[in-house]
């Protein structure tokens, strides 16, 4: 299985669009891996994770033929993860000769309601939206997907995802605080072992408590990794990446690598491909 990190920033991007802080100014000067767009990833060539307002640019920069993408998993309804206005271009006079006639999108209650309200009375959309349950594995083409509750955006039914294909299993853990106990219980009960984990690191080293935080940073990640190890969900062979960084935490690539290496993690950047 292959994952391509198309965007690795939080909602404001990095450097943030209107910001003049020292971190954003440094990123503008250094460029390269320090330029981060809104969070999105692609598994193999047909399963997309989230659809932010930077999706069009991601497709151009990474030579992705978007009409071939068949499946979309959406974590929650915030605009930097579900920009439905651009999905309106998938149909009518805006798109011809698409190789995947329909894009199937899977999500929770909040995203589903946002999509239904936006599409109300329209017939031009060539994508279907599916409101899926939590802790209930479902098939998406060649993939098996399980949605788990995220500690983020209360009332939206935000989720993280387990994605499996051909004996490989990924935990995609974006936009969440430290995981709920029921998440650990499910993983342990099902005896799931991850080949790769991709973890929210929005706060970097800004303190955020496990109980109430809706994002994570390195201290939370350290505790999360230890808990996953204790329940047998990760091993010495598990590939570990951190992503989804806010400009407030200083997401300069070299600094993030200094922080991540002692935890056995690597740092994602826009355009990175990881095969596992």
C-alpha cells in the first residue's frame, strides 16, 4: 500500500495566509518542505482522504488524474477537510469523459448533512455521499475501512480511519486529540496490528491535555504510541509519521525532525510518498 501526503498543514496553511510571525516568515524564506498546504492524502491511486480547498492544486502538483479517483473518506465537515463547493465541478458541463463515473464519499453525520443541504435540488453532482457507522468495517473497492470516533468538533461525528488492503493496515489519525478509551478497546479486542500510523501533530510542542484537547502534539503522540505498543497494536516494524501542523507550533521541517526522531517517528511533508 502507498500513501501520498498531498497536504500536511492545519486549516491556515503554512506559512499562514495572512500571518507575519517568525515561523511563517522563516518558511517563506526557506521554502521547499516548509511550505505546507491543507491536509489531504491519497492511498494508492484511487482512495482519497479528505477534500480541502487546496485539492485542485494538489492534483496539479502531483500529476494526479482526479477523474480516476473512485473513493473519498472524509474525517469531518470543517472546510479544510471537506470543501464541497469544488466537488460541484464533478459533473454537468464542468467535467467530461471521466473514467470513474461516480465518486463515492464516506463520512459521518455532520459532513453528510452538509453535503445533502448543499446538493438539495441539484442533479449535476456525480458523486454519492454515504453516512457510515462507527466500529463497523465496510468495503470500499479493494479496501476494508473502519471509522472510529475522533476527539474533535463535538456534534459533527468526526472520525479517524483504519484502512486495510492486501494484508497491510494503516491508522489515519488526523484531526483528533488523544484517542477515546473505546478506540483503544476496539483495536485491542480486534487484535489489530498497524503497519503504519499517521498521527495528528497540530500543536507540535504547545501543551494540550489528553482529556479535552481536540488536536495533539509530540507529548500526546508519545503517550499514544506507548499505549498502542502496550496493547500490541504497533511493533518495532510499524512505520510512524506525524502530520497536520499549525503555524503556531513552528512546523519548520528541521525542527519537527529533531522532535520526532526520539519518538521513532518521521515527519510528513507535501508530496511525500510512503510505501509500506
